[in-house]
């Protein structure tokens, strides 16, 4: 997980996933929730 200066972040996954904007992204350590947020649409190219 890499955080940016606007409060967002980038998570790189170990396996392919089809995440869609609006879905939740939650980080666990075993059964303990470490944090999470919602998946945003991609930034426009250019």
C-alpha cells in the first residue's frame, strides 16, 4: 500500500482481481481489520 498526499492510496495485489469503482477495499491482519476505503474510478489519461 502506497499513500499519496491527497489521502488516497495505491494497493498492489498478489493475484488478479476485477475491482470496480464503489467497491470496498479492506486490509486485514488475520482477523483484525487494519483499515480500508472505497475504490475510486481511474484518473483520466493525458
